[in-house]
C-alpha cells in the first residue's frame, strides 16, 4: 500500500505552529473478514504573531512514527453488540525551547452501503495504557476523557498538554450497537491535531 506524502512543518520564527495526524480506519460488519486499511498524512500551518523568536522542530508522532500503515483497530470479527479498541502513543518529538503541544482529537465517519453503520457506532476515549478483553470484545476500561461519543465530531475537545520529549497513551474504543444493521460498513477518520502552546502564556 502506498502511503500518502509526508509533509513536515515549516519553521517560521515567532510563530504558533500546528500539525495534524490522520488515521483512516475502515470498519466492516458481517462482511467477508477485513483488515484495517490505514493511511496517515501531515499538514502544517504557520501564523505570524508577536512574540519571541524560536527555532527548532515541531513534531507530533503517533506510535513512534510519522505515518501509520496499521492503526491497530481490528474489526475482522466485529458484530452488533461488540466492541474493539486500540492504544495509541502520542509523543512530542519537538526540538525547541518553546515547543509544548496542546493536542485535541476529532473524528469523521461516512457510511458505506448499505447505510446505517456509522449511526450505530459509539466512541470512547481514555488514557488507559492497555486494552481489556471482555466477552464482548476489546474495551478501554478506564474513565472516558472525551467530549462526545459520536465518531462524527470532537472526541477530545479539551486540549491536552504535552511537553517536548514526553508521551501519553490514548485508548480509543469503537462499540457497535446491538441494533446495528446486519451488514454494512463505515469509514472513520481520526484526527490528532496539535498546536504549539504560546510561550507567553503561563
């Protein structure tokens, strides 16, 4: 599978920088066994603002890399009433004096054919470092930190702080309602967006 082009953020003195990481998760329900096709892309933007001149790199990594060939959410045997989950390591690999990140998580979802699968999916996001196996599949057992439970919208809207060299574990769980259609598919895009914390803000 050909990965999309990787774009590194530009270094612009005196800027607030941002990067985005997208993982595309293809979910199939009661169809032929499917793997998860994933892609990742980076984009950046720079906004000139007053402030100190800073130099270095601003680098968000997920699972230690700049691109994901496999997101880890396996749905091969997912049926209505079950769940699947995966843990992601979010790292700040920036090299700069003022490169503390504030990151959020959002998602978009689109139905395949027949429609109805996306509406039957709910999301849960925790800081668990490992998934938990239950009779209904893999789960994120901890307390949710998300803003919303739909895969269409904001998952974690309150920015989480990540200083250079630090990393955090994020567990994302997808649950398919018992009332979901007997067959169908949904494509979910999860976006991790990081912005540089203003060095003049406490």
